C-alpha cells in the first residue's frame, strides 16, 4: 500500500466513523473507487483503533468520572456516572455476541456492495424519520438501563457494512426522545468497549503476522485516522447544536442510488 492510499483510508475512516454515514461501508467502497486492492480486515481494525483513540481523548472527562465512580463503588456520590458505566458495559454485550457470530460466518467480514447498498438506503431513511419524529427531551444523564440496552441492540446491527454504528445508535436514541447532541454523545461512549475489544484482537493479529510492512502501515493508519477523527467529532457536535441529521440522510440516499446503479 502506498502512503497516499493509507492517507485516503485514514481520512475516510476519521470522517465517516462519527458522521452517520457508515465508515465500514466506505472502507469497502474506497479501494474499488481508487482501483486498489482491498486493504483487508486487519487494516480496517487499525483504522478503527485510531478513531477509538479520538473518542477517548475527546470524552476523557466523561470517562474519568465513570472510572472514578466505579473504582470508588461503595463510597462514590456520583451515582449517575457509576450507573452510566454499568449501562454502557451491559449495552455492549449484544454487539460482542454479534461480532462473534459475524466472525465465524464471515472471517474476512461482509464486503458485498449489494449489502452496503441496501443498508445505506434503508437505515438512511430510518434515520430521517427518527430525526423528524423524535422528541428532544432525554440526555445522557437521564438514560435508563432499558433505553441503553435498546441502543446497544441497535449497535449490534452496525457490524453489517453500510448500517453505520453512529447512525443506527443515534437513530435509535432519537426514536427514544434523546436530544441530537446527547444521542451522538451516548453513541460515541457506547462504541468504546466494542471497538476496544475488536481493536485489541486486531492489533494482536497484526503483531503475530510478523509482517513489518503491515505493522508500519497499521501504525500510520492509527495516527492519521486519530487526527481526522478528532476533527470529525468536533465538527459533528458543533453541527448538531444548530442543525439536524437531514444532510446526512440526503447523502446516504444519493450514495445508495449511485450504488444501486452500480450494482444493477
């Protein structure tokens, strides 16, 4: 892989991981558009590790409060942060179980353009309905275990390319009445454990491969996707304080139509 191809992958991952337009789908489509060989699942994992680091850095205060609340379990006065940590862990279980199933059935992941076309269109339209119909009442601070688990079950669907992890979790949160900014914030916090688990396994596989070139490429991808991810989160949170999800819905529909023409 050339530096510019890794740069393009990192830029696409950094932007699309947080915008509700599906990073996995774009990572499958990019090599086809650029005429490159598919980068493979391990490089995809390295790219996700970079954006995971971006979430950790951006939301370090939330994570620090949750960590302290858990470590001081019996004496903490920050019950809200302790409960949030518990809810996130429990809501991650569906995605982990789905991840095992997908890995067994599709060891190299699902990389079919027809699947991406269908999920891009369907979940894009669903996101538009949710954003138009959903109330703006709930916040991360008022989330209940039931609602967290519902969003967690939706997150499991994101293992199908084109669905968009942030998109499907934000869609579910909007249907449940979350404010747009809080829907995004909870979505990103919820994604940390599952992405960390997949990232740890991927990094281990990369190291075990003994391929010095792959290690170098993966390290470069982590750094560049991290930088792109930080900027993407900042942009989205600023955007959602003023506007809605309609532009992303329109983008998904247009992309889906283009892919439909390509597939047919």
